[in-house]
C-alpha cells in the first residue's frame, strides 16, 4: 500500500515539496517587516541601477519632479540652514568655475593665435598692426560677442523639460539635469525674495551665463557666451516674454518653436567677419605691393641663375677634361656674387669656363677658387720618375759597396806587401795614396750627389705612408708620428714643397671616396703644420682609389702618401 501510494501520489507530493520550499524562501526574505523593508530596498536599488544604464532619460524625467519637490520642500522648511550650508560651497564652486573658465579661455585664445589658419585670425593680426593694440586684446574683444549656445523650455513647478534647442547636439546630454536645477534655483530665489517681489533672471557661470524669464507655468532659459549689451538683453527679454505669453499649460510644444525663438535673438554669429575699413584695404594693398616686389626680385634672381648655370653646363659638356672633376657654381644674391669651386686638371679650360659664366651673368661678380691637380697619367709619369731615381740610388749604393770592397782589397794588399817587401814600401805607399785619393774623390762625388735637398727629401719620403681605418679621416697609427718626425725636419731645412696625397679603398661611391681621401690629406697636413711646416710648402691632393695591396686586403689602400714636386710646381 505504501508503494502503491507513493506511485499514485508522487507528482502531487513533489509539487507540495517545491511549494513548501518556495514558501520558506519567501518567508526568510519578507516574513517580517524588517526583512520586507530590506528586500524592497535591494529590489529598488537594483532596478534603479539597471534603469540608469538602459533608460537614463526616462528615469531622469520620472525622478526630476520628485527631486525638485523634495528640494523645494526642504528649502521652505529649512531656509536659513540651507543658505548657511550652501553659501560657502557655492562660493568655492563659483570661484573654481571662474578660474577654470579663464584658463580655458586663455588657452583657446593662444591656440587660435598660434595656428593663424583662418581669415578671422589674419584680420585680428591686421587690426593689431593698424591699431597698435596687442593681438590678444583684439581676440578677447572679438570673442566676447554674445552667442546663444542652447535654449531650454521647462515647466516651472516640476522642472520637466518641455522643449529644447542647441547649437551643438552634444550640449543636450545633461539637459534634464540642468532643467531640474534651474527650476529648483528659480523656486528658491522666488521664495527668498518673495517679500520684495523679486525674481531670478540671470545665472553667471563664468565662461557663460544663463538668462531666464518665467511665467506662472513655464521657464525659458538660454545659455549665452560672451558679453551681452543692454540692447542684446532687451532683445532677448522681448523674445522670451512674447513666447511665454503665447504658451498655454497642457498645449503641445515642439522643438521647432523653441528653435525659432533661439534664431530670432543674438543672430550676429562671431564667425561672420565684419566689414573692414579703409585702413585695412590700404594695408592690404601695401602688403600686396611688397609681395609683388619680392616676387619680381625672386624671378629676376632665378633668371640670372638659370642663364649662368646653362652657360656653366654647356661649357662643362664641351670640355671632357673638366667633366671628370667636381666643379660647383654657387650664387649669393644678397651680395650679387657668383663662385666657382672645385678641382681641375687644366687651368686654361678653367679660365674659359669662368669667362663663359661671367658673360652669361655680367651683373654679378665672379670669384674662382678651383685647385689645379695632376691627372692619373701625370701621376704615373711622376711615379715612374721616382722609381727611376730609386733605382739610381740602388745603383749608387752598389757602386759605393764595390769601391769599399776594392779599398779593402787594396789595404790588404798593401799590408801584405809591407810585410813581405819592405824595400817596395815607398812605391806601394804612393800607389795606395793615389788609389785612396781617387776613391775619396769618387766617394765625395757620390755623397755630394746624394746630399742634395731633393735627394734627401726623396730618401725621407720613399716607402713612407700614413694608414687609416675604414671610413675614418683620423688615425691612431703609431707609425704616423715617426713618419712626420722623419720628413718634417728636411722640409723645414730645405724649404722644398711636398704633395700630400690622400687615397681611399674601392668601397663607397667616387664622390664619398674623394671627400674622405681629401679629409685624410688635410689631417696629415695639420700634423705637418703642428710640426712647424708652413701650409705654403704643402699641396693637398685626393685620389679616390689607387690600390697597392695585391691580395685585396684594402688596409694599405686607405692611406696618405707623399710625392716630390716637379720644377714647375716648385715655381708656383
């Protein structure tokens, strides 16, 4: 029977168990007045939180009348306490708002002055030039023109927003809150000054102000930036009063009507430029004439430069020996001069080039600073001469060694003859004296040939060079000081000239190799000058690449070597 009962009544038993559990949960939550109050508070808080996120506008419209009524009731019941409590806070808030508004105004003015991209900002600058007033003062005066930012129409008692208009839609995000505050503040001011029959008409917010007009049922409030003149105030007052007189409580109100009221007042948009006076146009004409003058002058300079460069390029194209060397033509229009700078291997071709450029621009003075250098063929010829002199020096050394050996043989023979034949000592002595005299004369002749200034300088520079690292124009080679110490005394004593030749390896472009080779030659020339050698004895040359390393180890290619000057170079 128990089993049969359980099978027959199982659904009803389960339902009763669930109902009993649900009842127990409800009893635990709202079974007593305290638990009911707590549960209701939790539900309201959660509902308000969800409504704030999902239905913010509807929640504000629903709560605004209750909040306004509560504020009004509290103000009426505790008027003195509210004044004493709010006055310090309001004072600090107003001070902070005013200070922040001025900071934002100054930052905005500075930003507009710095950009100078609009016609209005250029007009401010021209007014500053003509009037002598600072541009910030003019900008502040221009930006102080009144402009209506938004207009709100609300019910007086509840503070509910009936209609609105805004110049920028972003300004309407907090319209409901502003409407409630305006209604509360208006009601507070009316109750405080009720005995004097006063009514609040303006709220100063620092950067802007709220102008208001009220009827028994409605309040119309507009947010205005800038400074309103008495005429502007009268115009706004007339438009507000006229519109309030046409309204009736309960009648539908559209945003179009509020927009028409907004557009009927303060219609002078500060973005619209005003007419400029005669002084502005005179100044504009003067500036235009000045710009025209400088434009014509620039065109004249461009024409002169184009003619001179055309002549320069044509002459270079007709002279192949010049096209292989860097020659540049520069202009200084302020002083009316031209300058030819660079390297050349033909002085006559350089002179012809200078005459052609001068003829193309006769009104400019031409200065020429072109260094004449030797070509590769001339360098090879001089290198062959050096090798020949070096070979002659080797031959002279061999002759000296042979003579010294011959002298030693003669001395040995004499000594042997003096030991074996004392009777022939006189004849041997005469022979020895004759041979020694001839040998001494020949030695003196060879020494005199090798002791000339040019021979001494050649011997000093033969096989010597200063080497550099990759891409560098300075060196820490310890052998550099020895090279300078070996050559400098001979240059100082003889007064001869020396060619200092810089080389680069095969990496890099020709222009870069020429520049760095030149810088290396200048570095070694400075070492000679520090050793007391005047710059007039040194001729610098740059050869981009002339390998001396057979195994492609380019360390020996990055060098500065030295060459003897020929007779014509010494004369120059």
